[in-house]
C-alpha cells in the first residue's frame, strides 16, 4: 500500500524547567497531585544534521491531564512529538517513560506502553477502508475480545465512522478523517495521546466539534498532549501549556495564566 505512512506513535514529554519559566503565576499546580509523570523530557537537545532544533527542553506529562504545546512556525513542536515517540533521536538528554529512559527504544516499545499519536494531517491509509485503518491501530495487540470491545466503543463515540466502515479512508471529509485518526489512535489503548495540530485543515465549523471530541477522549481518563496553533482553543481546554520559541521553552504555566498573558501572541507565537 502506498498510502501515507502512519503507524501509531508515541511520545512523551515533560518537564518543568525552572530556568525557562518566565511567567510569575504558580505553574504546574494541576500536575502536582497526579503522581509520577508518564512521559518526560530531561534536558533534551535534538539536531537535524548540524542544525540545533530543540534546546535543553524539559517537559513532563502526568496521568490524565491535558497539556498543550504552543509555538510559532518551525519552533520545534512536531520535533518534540517525534522525539517523544522515538522517530527522532535526541543528541543529548533523556526521554523517560514511566521512569525508564527510552532513548534507545523503538516507537513500537513506546506504543505498547501507552503512548500514541494522531499525526499532523492525520495520515490515514487512504486506499484502505475505514475499518482497516481502525484495525491497524491495534497492530500490537492480540486480545481479540478487547479489540472488539474497543471498536464498539469507538463506533459509539463516532457514529459517523461506523456509518462509513467500508468506505476508503481517502474519500472521507477532513472532519471524518480526523475521527478515524483519533479512533485508530484509541485502538492502541493509549494512556497518553499525542496530537499534532488536530484542527489544522478542518473547516472552521468543524474545529469546535473536533475539540469537543478531544475533550471527550480526555474525559475517559486519557492524558492529552496537544500541539496547536489555535492557542485560545487549546488553552481553554488544557490544564497547562508550554510555549516553544526556536526550540526553547520560553513559557511554562497554567493554561489560565497563559491565556491571560498579554505578550503570548505577539512576543511568543509570532502573531501580529
Ligand atoms: N527531517 C528534517 N530534516 C531537516 N530539518 C528538519 C526536519 N524536520 C524538521 N526540520 C526543521 O526543523 C525545524 C523545526 O521543525 P518542526 O517541524 O519541529 O517545527 P513545528 O514547530 O512543528 O513547525 P510547524 O508549525 O510548521 O508545524 C524547522 O526549521 C524545520 O525546517
Ligand atoms: Mg509541526
């Protein structure tokens, strides 16, 4: 099949980096009572060739929370997710999953332990049916009964997906493809769902619906780590957020504090 690639991905993150925290409001309150992080970055640096992309990034994602990563174009957001999943290897620093350093572990190892990604542009296998795309999300699982149970849960969450099970994924609308991509990611039974710009390319009327679906997944107890350009929408849902600027975390705070930060858009997100 020569469709878009797209295996479930994993990723991970964390880290409150005191040196990079500029906001004064107390951050990370929401994370404190949540036990140990599932995913962490400890002083992560990445390079593409000689180009230094992520610079001493520290992040942490705790069970059940919703956090977002904001940043202007080319600030390193997708690279962060890819590094969490093991698609990009850091030059220095540690990617930590449940306390274990996983720098040398493949993406499949991370997926099996509960980290999955809905990639940028969804990346469905467009020539395969919706049903086949969903099945592929469970490619590391053998529990047939559990797989069937999860499929039914996804059908009830996304009735539109159920109506289109035999349709080729490439013929679906953007909003429908997003639902299939989320369903496929859920088939891996994630504890943390990484999402790379879930509202990108969706008609404006679908953006709100899409965020409602993300919130619904979060309500099931799954932690969400969301990269978004839509800062207001993402922060209105999230507990906490980080802002990346040319590969560095320049803000690390509660979502409320970030929403109230008058400099957020102009100074940090490169907006006019
Ligand atoms: N495979 C690669 N090889 C070389 N450079 C890359 C590669 N992938 C990304 N880059 C560069 O790394 C930088 C960060 O890219 P990244 O995709 O992480 O940014 P981003 O914040 O997700 O951007 P966008 O908002 O456009 O999605 C960019 O300058 C990009 O051109
Ligand atoms: Mg990106």
